[in-house]
């Protein structure tokens, strides 16, 4: 076999893997959008079969010997191929950690857990969710032990979503955040609160759907490559740069909820849609880590979407679709959209207190994975942490421990990337300001210069570079949370006038 | 290997096949509903891979030797297993007819053809569709030649959708239909036409969506196992008895169009949903032939849905959702829904002239497959036949040869099953009347006795019996189109009062 032949075989192999992931992704997406309830039974069967086949394809003798051959010829490989080899080696280690049957069981659990979580959340019934959460935790610990026995299990989880992230780094990061966010929250609570009546106007769902289309157009999403669906918990899923889906959830009396979901998920989508075509159907397609991903989504949601200029931009359409909003000014809407107030629901949290929601989850996960917890006491633990960090009383599990889908999807270790991503985004902004007038660009309605900046420095690389490389390429400096804290302080001063 | 072990292996094999079909089915359904346009590119890649894998699973040495073993032990097998063996043998003959590469090419063509047809129809651009239609015809001829060289190619096509159907039988059937339908159309055209202003009221799409839910409930569709989507051309697709999807297409100023699509597809869905649980994930799941399938859909659409009693039943909800309808009486709506008038679009054709639309397609297909046609002349041929059979002038290809999705899906030989199904349905009705008061049952709003009759005699058998067996089980007599013609005559007399 020549290196050229091996590279062709690698392309074939990764196309096959793409196909299985694509099929399973569509089955999952369909399961959360258009599918009837009882479909979870056949979907579980199919997911089990496909996951088993995909596992075999990735781990069989042929795939392993191909990888061995490429590793032997590492010095003849271009950078992209070498990165593919490295990612495959990492993935193989993960797949080989447990036997096929365990892997199939895990995939079937993922399907079941999602359905159970949906129902449990609807009924605010934690005991219903407890057994699957227990299984998720057990699986996570098992994977951690098998894949990275040298690490603390929760460090394994963190690294999965943000390569290189550790508890030590998180502790430092969150400590810095706490130091300035906590007093800032206090100042904000002592200040006069913006009137947010404009955020509570009745905005018919049918009209909000139209509004979503406008928002997607405003941030520059090519609709021939990206569709929007409706789910309980908004998410983004990508099948290729030619097919990305975002979802949202509408509330008639809280249109900002869906508006910021659409912009947030739209940021994820733009990242996926902006990958270089040459990475399609290979292991290098798609965003590199969740931290980088969240830095895009939260950049669009908060830094662009909650800016005075962006709100001014979408205001006329919002008023056209919901005339009652016309009673309020752009300034009132801007202040309402930036009102900071400790609250119960992470996805609806303001920019300032958001990190505190993440800290609750960070503490919970750490104990769930590293320690030994009594499953029955998790809701109490959750509620106590909300009291401590945010000063709020959790009235029920629906608005407490059951609010997020992440744990049902085994996404333990994911949450810290939201806070990190927010902080990365603020540092991008500081860098962007060096070459363009951010406010003026947003106000113009043509966000292309901003998309180009992100596209050239981040999006186009997809997974072909490590996150540190990408961050450095974007920021041209080491990551420093001070940009984020300065940004938050500036925002709060502007909104609250202190 | 014991017979018991072989049966277990058969279950495993058919579960794997189910999984691939399920995944490809969801990809297709998603492609026609929520997917963005450019998704056809990655979908084509994935379909190609999955179809190739599924082909291998069904045709590999292991599957072939298992089948051989079961055939050798045929006398030890129960009836269900024997039927599975027979169906597998038939399927294998089909799959082995062409090499894997041809099969993959064909699957990729199916994906491409659907997208091209959608665009060509939208633009009313037959030349855009011509090259893929040519490929579809070539593939169909190739399959016919390889699988059933002893038959005329179009007989092979007919048998594919209705086991045992031939051109000879179709000629006889259509001749009988022509003999009585043509003079009936003439009488109807000479009579005073019902005023169908009530069918043209403005009925907002949002309200029609609500109406669809009511219609599905009225005919007794369990919504936890069946969802509804929106597509250009309505269809039904089943993944298992726990997951069936129907689709419809809304027109603001022609609510009957979607109403009868929903009831028609609902009839297909009920058949799929009514299969015995034990056939799930085996080769015996799902409806047996298209003729039997259409006998369910058209029974619900026309015999139930266009009855005076059913229209009376849904009238109050229709008026609630579209108050303008209240200006018209149930009787006016009944007559409008049964107005017979030669027209352009098959799916919107009335019950009486419907068979004439089928005859056009039957003649076209026969020539396309058996003869050698000039592809460029197909629209002219279509238009000439519409003139001859229906007396109407086709204004453009969108409302002519491009109106149906069937040919883009290689469904050549499918159309006659619509007319046959309609005729089967009328004979069921005659039989049903022996044991219950049909009109009274429909008027009561509780269709369970009718569903039970169909379920016990037809639905529950899924594909475990041949269509002749099922027809005989239902009708307790040989099939005779006179029931259909009597039914049509009775209906027209009632509506037109002659």
C-alpha cells in the first residue's frame, strides 16, 4: 500500500463513518422534532444496530491496520492527514475502552434517557429520571477509568469537551469570575431595575416563527443549508456544512427567550456552516471543541445580539410582528434584554449571572463523578447551591435539576465550556475592535465583516487545528478572563448607569 | 444449526435490515419535510453508503446460506416463517439481478431524482426532469430484464406493486371501467353542477393544521404512533407499527385538497398501524401490496370521507375553524365534495373521473417500458391522452406530466393499484353492509366497528398473507369490479339526482 492509497482508504473509511453518524443524527433530530412518541421503541432498535455497525467499522482490523500504516508514515503526511490520524487514535482509544456490547448498551441508554428526561421534566418528577441518571454517571465513570486511568475522572470529562481543560484550570477561572461577578451582581441588585414589561408582551407563536426567520437572516445564516425546528430544549446539530439544524422553543409571553435561543444556536450553526469544504465527510469536519463552539454561540447571543445596535436593527420587524412592542423604545428593549437578576433557568439567565449557573453545575458534576453521592439527594444539593450562589429558592425539579438536557445526553463536563466560551468571546471582541468599529458594523445591518473575521480566524479550520492553536490564531495573545470581566462590567455600567 | 437457531438468526438478520430501512426512511422523510435544500448532497452520500451496506447484509454468504438452510427445512417451518423465506427468496432474486455498484447507483439516483423532480415541477420545466426520468426508465427496464426475463417488462412492473397483476388483467379491468364510467361522466356533465363555492372559502393554513388533527382523531389514528408533516406531494411512510408518518399539502383557498389528503394518507397509516405486533422488525411487517394499501386509503378518503354522514360529522369543527363555511349547509358541502368534473390533477380528481387519470398513466407507462419512446415527446403524449380521456387541455407540465412524484421514485407500475384499490374498497363496503349499518355507524362518529372489520380481515395480517388470500378473507368472494361501478353510479345518482 502506498501513502496515497492509504489516504484514499482513509477517505472511504471516514465517509462510511460520516454516513452512520449522519443517519443516527437525523434519527435523533427527528426524534426530538416531528416523531410520534411511541417511535422511541423502533428508534432504540435502529440506533442499537447502527451504533454497533459504526463501532465495528471504526475498530475493525482493517481500520486499525490502516491507522498503524499511516502512523508509521507520519513524516510523509500533510498536516490535515496527520491531524486526522491523531484524532482517530484518540477516538479508537475511547472505543476500545469498552467491549462492543457495553458500547451498544450505552447508545441505547442515550436514546432511552432522552425520552425519560423529557417526560420527567414535563412532570417535574426527579425520581423518574434518577435511574437513568445513575446509569449515565456509572457509564461516565467507567469510560473515565478505562480511557484515562491516569487522570481524575472529572478531568477526563472536562478534556472531552475542551481539550486540555482540567479542574485546576477551572478552579482558577471560576475563582477569578467569582471575585468580580459576585460584587457586580450586588451592585446591580442595589441599582434601579430596568422595567422589563416590554419582554412580557403577548407575541403570538406564529409571529415568533416569522421573527426567527428574520433573525436568522440578520445574523447571516444561509437558509439553503440550515433549517430551524422546535424542541423542548433548543440545540444545534450538524450533519455537514450543507446541512445544519437549529431548534428553538417558543413562549407566547416571553419572546426574548426564543429570540436569544435562535441567535445562540445560530452562532453554533454559523461555525459549522463556515468550515472549509475540503473537510466534509472526514474526521476534521465540524467544530473542534465545545468551548470554541460556545464562544461562537454566546458571541452571537450576547455580544452581538444583546448590543444596543442589534436590538435597534431588529426593532422595526419586531414591532411589525407584535405591534404592542411599539409602545416601548429601543432603549427600553435594550435595557430589558440586559436586565441582570439571579434566576432559576440557565438558558434564560442574563449575561452577568450566567456563570453562576455554570458554577452550580460544575460543583455538582465534580461531586457526581469524583465523589460518591446519594442519588436521592441530588435535587437538594442542586437547590442548596442555587441558594448559595444565586440566592434563589428552587420551587420544583422542573425548574431545578431537570431543566437541562445535558446529563440525559451524558454531556457531563460540557457546562464549563459555556462559561469559557463566553470569556473567549469577550477577548475576540477586544481583538476585533482593533480592526473595525464593532458598534457601527452591527448598526449597519451588514455583519459580514464580523462573520469574515470569525470565519477566517476560526470557522474555516473546523477540527483541523487544536483549540489552543485556534484561540491563539484568533486572539494573538494568551487567553485571559479579564477581557470578559471588563466587558461584563462595562455592559452593566451602561445598562444600570452606575 | 437447528431450525430454532436458524429462526433466531433470521430474526437478527431482519432486525438489521429493518434498521437500515428505518434509517433510510427517516432520511428520506426528513429530506422532504424539515431539511434544508442543500442537504440533498450529504443525504445522497449517506444513502449511498447505507444502501450499499444493506445490500451486503441481505445478499452476503451468511444470509444466503441461512435462506438455503430454511428452504431445506421448509416442512418444519410455521406458516409465518415460510412466508418470510418466500419473500426473502423473491427479494434476493431482485437484489442479485444487478451488481452492487449498479444497485448503489440506483439508490443515489432515487435521491437525486426526487430533488430534481421537485425543482422541475416548481419551474414547470420538463426538460430539466427528462434526463433523470430517462435513467429511471433505463433502470426499470434493466431490472425487468434481469429479474423476470420471461415476462413482458411492464408485467414485471405491475407485479411489483400488486402481486399477480398483468397487463391482460389490467386491460380487462380498465375496459370494464371505461364501459360504464365514460357514459356516467357524460350524464354527469349534462346534469346541473353542484355549486362548489363552499370548497373555495379562505381557510387559513394555521386553522387547516388544527383541522388535520381533528380529522386524524375522527378516523381513529393513534397520535402517539403517527405524526403528520407537510410536503409538496402528500405521502405515507411507515417505519414500524409504532411509527408511521403521513404528510399533506395545504392550499388556503381549497381546504378539501388537504382534507382528503389527510384522510387518504390516514387510511394508509391505519393499515400500517394495525399490523400484528409479532411482525415488527421482520420481513412480514407493513402492508402487503400497493393495491391492498390503496384499497384502505381510498376507502377512507372516498367511501367514508366523502359520505354525507362523515361530512356531517366534521362540519361543526370545520365551521368553528372557518366561520365562513357556516354560510353553507352540510348538503352543499357534501355535493361540492362529490362534484364530478374532468380535471387536470389526479390527486384532486373526483371519485368518478379518477380512474381516467389512472388510465392515462397506464397507457404512458406501458409505452415507456415496453416500447421505445422519444423522451422529448412524453409531454405531448400525456397532453393528448388527457384530451382523449378527460377532454381537458393541459396548460403546462407542472399540471401535466410533472404533477406526480411516482416516476421520480421509480414507481412505474404503481398507478393501476390506485384504481384497483378503489374497486376493492367498494366490494369491502358491500360486504361490510351485511353485518352493520354503514351510514349509521359513520354518522355516530364512532368508526371502531368499521376499523375492527378492516383490522380483523386485512390490517392485522400485514404482509404475512398473499394479497389474494387477504382479498378473499375480506370479501369472501372473487373480486368483481361491478361493485365499484354500482357504487359510483349510486353515488352520482345521489349527488346529481338523476
